[in-house]
């Protein structure tokens, strides 16, 4: 779906109310709840085996220490699940309360078809709709910290002798459009997902694609949607 975040006008939608797994788009909500705790982002914390176990690919190692701000970049730029788990652990909330706050925040934003059962998006029971995801991105990108991180192309930091180079998974950052926020996601059950806030020809648009068959398709779909909805002859909502 595509909508105008200024006027709230829906410009295009197709199956936008279908509830489906959203993979790492989940991390937008995780970041919002984490930042609501007013953390000291310069504080250094330790990675443990508990976060690494089952977390998938990560640059992080057991007992490695790094600042919370570095973990935020890893979580939002390259969807690092281990980094996300450490953020939740260091939030000052018990895991059950953190999850409850994610679902309460969803209710507060009137994301009626959104449910979270964990923090990273690895669980296919984290579900939402294209409509709800668009609203979630608008709320997340309204926060300067999230907007800044999700629009950063590359980020480097050091832990001891190790240098980490983090690259944003959002390919649209390297294209013709100005991106004001966004997040990618993928697990097998969700397919390839993308939510992005685009400024095109002076107009802001939020576009969401869920369940794309390939990594490249999700970006191509968003570009086509943006081009279609910014044409002067565009007729309106399609079903």
C-alpha cells in the first residue's frame, strides 16, 4: 500500500488488510519501546551466549562489549537479531513487560491487526497488515533517532581491536529518492518485506510491500508504486 502521511490519503492498496508475518519490520516497534525507556545510549554493555543462541548471522561475539547506540545501528540498519536481543535485555524491563509494551504501543497507534510475540521478527507469529505497518513506520520515523539511523547508509564502530562495518539493507538509500525512514525484513514465512518513507517530487509517501518473492522485487515494487502514485493522471485507490 501507499499513503500520504501528511493528508492520510490512501493512494494505492492491494490486500492491505491481510494479516501476515512481518519479520524484522518488528524492530521498528522494538526500537520505539526501547527509546521510551530513556536509555543512556553511550552506555557500554556485554553480549552473552543467551543472545547469540538462535540469533542467526551476527558480527557480535560472546563477551564483546559495545555501546547501546552501536546496537541500535546494528538492529535497525542490518537487522541484527543478537543486537536487538541485547537492547531488550538492557532496557530495564523484564522481557514479558517489554513485549506487553510493544503490544500496548500497537494498540495506542490503532494498529488493530498487529500482534507481537517476540522482539526480533524471527517468529512468524509477529503479524501485521500493510496498512498497520505504514502507520507504524510513520510513528517510528517521527522519532529523530530512528529516522537518522534508518537513513544511514553505512556505520563504523570499534570494540577493542575489532572494527565493525555496518551497511544498511535498504537499497533505496542508494537510489534517486530521498528516504526519510525505512526497514527491511525477511524470514521464509514472511517473504521479503519493505516499509519506506519516500520524498518524491516534493511529496512524502509511505510505501509498504509485504511478501515479495525476492530481495530485488521488494525494492522494484516500491519504486513502481511511487512512480505510479506520483503521476498527475493517477486515478486513486486500486483494489
